[in-house]
C-alpha cells in the first residue's frame, strides 16, 4: 500500500512516499510562498504512483489549504488534513486556543508522547527553533525562538557598518573577531535557552530538524535523541488514530 505524506511549511514543501511503512521516496523543495503551484508541478508524478491515501500537515491559511485540497482531490484517493485537537489519542494540548498551535509542533509531540510516565522536551531545529514540553500525556506548551540564520540575518540588516558574512556555527568560545563573535554568540544564546528549559525539570530531550546534530553536540550531557522524520511519524500516528475512530463509527 503506497501512501503520500505531505508537510507544507512556511517556506518548504516536503513529501514522503511510503510503501508498507517503508520510505521509498523523500524530497523537500522551497515553495516560494506558493505551495499550491509547487504541488501542481508534482501532481502528475504522484498520479503515476497509484497511491492509496494522502496525509497532510499544512501550516498554510485556509485559502491556500483549500487550493491544495482541490489539487490533491485529482488523485482520487482519501485525503486527511491533520488538525490540532484539545485531546487526541490520549494526548492533551497545552494551548488554551488550539488554533494557535502549529500543526507541525503538534504532530512532533504526538509522534513521541505516548507514555504517561515519560516527560519530554521536543525541539525542532528548523526555520524557527521550537521547544515543546510534555509531562506524560499532557502537553505543557513551549517556546519559539528565531533560528541561527534568522538571528544572523536580522543582525546584518540592523547593524550599520558591520559586514557579517556567512560562517560556521560551530563553537561556543568567545569570538576573537566580529564574524566569530556573532556566530558563537547566536549559538550560545540558543544553547543557553535550551539549557534553561532543561533545568526546569528532568526530561528526555528529543531533537529534530536539519540543525539537530549541531545542537546535540553542545547538549551531549543531556543524552539527546535525534529523531529524523519526526513530523512524518506524528502524521502517521494521527492518520492511524483517525482511521481507527472512523472504523468504530
């Protein structure tokens, strides 16, 4: 059984094709604020795969999601858009207004939070650095910070007379030139923020996203676990629970 899983973020569209739960295709492309147009260019490829189901995580607004859904309907297979719920699969959402929580964060929490005895700190190192805390099956809320590159870009735009070219975020030592001082300072700020959160109470640290290995390097004493494709795992769990509910109805 072949399924298509879509993660439509603010800047990128990712997709996975699975066959009996094994990933057989995976790609990510910038959608330049027009995910539906990018999807139009992919839809013929998807049609050739003879898919059985489609699961979607999208942070886009309703207008864009409606257009995305119209395009996907041409596949003539069941489509489920994941949504944030106050309670889902035993997991309680920590937001008072569930519409304010990004579906990507909710699915990442849903992917791992299934043990009432385990507390988690789940960090996504993507376009933003998001931190979500979970005690057992209770999501507590979290934090959102600009990532490494957003902070650097902001500094470049707002600092007159100082040129800050790209360099590696690879050290926490004091910079001995402006370029290193900027990069080491930004990284130190984010690592320190994570350390502060982890000191609130002991919990298992989960890292995901492209910069997860970098942060794991400086948080090794917390024994972080890097989860690749965490959103996909959460989306799969969401769809599985949704189907179970439908079968009981």
